């Protein structure tokens, strides 16, 4: 197979790729027969890893812009109930395409809405990911606690628990390959699921060798809900349900105290940090440095585009840095290299991946080349990249295969996908 040499990057130098794997970094001599990708002056990094997203929310951007989480959900649940499988696929195509264009090579989609009980919606998301060409963690989300039983979501958007578990196992059988598609067992949140669903989901995941994901400790209102309903805080409930382990990662994890961090850190439970979405809904500022010091893997997440309208992962690098510095009032709380590590290797650790997230020999060739034209006089190219203006990727490779070339997606007409999505969104509203 032809060797690819990515040559001339200002950082970290040349790269060699063979059979989808990085084989050399630094100075690589191009040999006869090699394919050479010249990237003189640009910056290469490992592909970004998005640890939390709701792709379907591309249908409902720019709504409920002055609401806290619970009010935001109450406003949007009735609209989301009208989504079709085709709507979800259209949103996933745009969402994954935008992620790829912003340097993301692995994306986690937490999807918990199943139109009319039709779980082919998960097939549609997998199909969109295949078209774009990036790795997908398909979190088969679920809700089984509607308003009539004390939950937040309307009864019409929740599912039967037995049907959820059967569907989750079937979706895993159809799609989980442990490479391009990873199926995850992912009940939605403490205020939308029963204790029975949480316990049985953990049992199912461990029987099938799948990972677990849920929202936790996102808002003060969620804490109060758990105290009123269970008499205990969310992390206490998580531990009781069997959800503390290194096969679990949690979305948001904002309102976690020191003792709870010790529990999660000792178990290696990860946290998906979503700084822009948390700011948009005024949920709070995640204690990222404390979580990492406690032993928790921490990655970055976009969250849904109904609460983070940008929809790209690159801006979260800078936002995570700013949020940590404001929360701690320390200008060195997180440095540019720290947030890049969180956005790549940290995210891979959350997802249980040990072969992506770094540019080193033996790792899968999931990598991004960023335009460096404006960084010629910058002393630290990584600082210039992270703190500079938002940028689209020049090239993106996933397993050595081109997903973005010269700034354009290889497999998707993104402009056409956006037009289709916009028309669907107009009809929905």
C-alpha cells in the first residue's frame, strides 16, 4: 500500500502514514512511490474528539434563548416530538459534516428521541456518519419517565423500558463494530428516566461490552430534583445504580463536590465538558482542573446546536480555556496545550479509545491539518492556533482516509445538505 507523507507542517513536523496508522513523526524522507501531501507552514494535530452532542438539534437552533435548562426543554420537547427519521438523518448529515470541517474525527451523538418508536432513526444516523467518514459513538439514548409519573418530558416522547432495552441490544447487533461505529447505552438524565432503566441499562451494557453515557450534574435544578425524588444527590444515585466505573462518561458534570470527585476519579469515570452550552443556558462552570486532578478523564463536547449554535468543536478549545481561567481567576489555569490535550487525548480516554488522540507512531492516522498562513510570526504555534480566530480544517484524515481535502468535505455537498435542512426546519416550525 502507498505510504502517505504529510510534509512541511510547522508543528509537529512531517508525518508518515501506512495502512491507516502513523508510522513516523518529525523528519520523514519521502521515498519513490510515496504520496506526498505538502502542508508547508501549516499545523497538524490529532483529530478532535467530540464527547457529547445531540445532532438532531440542528433542526431547532436559535430558540428559547433566555431559558434555563428545564424551561428550555419544556419549550422544545413538543417540537422535537414532530421530528421524522428523515429529519434526524438530514440534521445528522449537516452536524457531522460541520464537525468534520472543524477538525473533528470522532463524534459522540446522544440521541434519545425515537419518532413513533421507530428505531431505524439510529440506522439513519449511522448512515450519515458513513457518508461523512468520521468515527461515530452512537449513544442509544432513552427516556421512560414522562410528566404523568413525575418526569420532565411529555408522555408522548417517552418509551417503554422493555422496548428500550430490546432496541438497544438490536441497534448494537446491527451497528457496533468497535472501529467506525461504537454503540453506547445511554439513558438520558435523572429527571427523564426510572431507576429500573438505569440499573438494567448498566447490566445490559456490561453484558454486551458496551460503554455507558448519561447527563449528570448539569444544573442546580437537577440536583434539587434528585434530592426531592430520591433524598440523595445525583452522584450518590449514580453509584447506587452501578454507574460508577471506567466504562462510563458523563455529560457536563458541573455541580460535583470534592467527595464526589474522589468517587468518580478513583473509578476513572469521565466527564464531557461543554463550556459554550453551559454558558448559553447559565448552568455553571465545570471544575475541569479539579476533575482531572481527581483522576477523571475530561474531554470536550459541543452539545446540541439548540444550546450551542456554532456546532463546531474547534471553538470549544478556546472557550474551555477562558472558562477555567474565569472560574479560578488564574491566567494559567489552563494553557493552550492543555485544552488541545483535553480536546484530543482527553476525549479519547472518555470514550475508552487508546489508539487515537495523539500524533505518535502506532496511533491511528486520525489527524487534522490547520491553515497556518496567519501564524508565521507567532512564537508558539499551538497558542496561535487555540487563541486565534476560529478556523476550518484544511485537511482531515480518518484512519488515513481523506475526509476533508483543501477545505472541502470529500463525501458530502455540505451546502446542499444545509439547504435541505433549512427547508425541513421551516416546515417543522
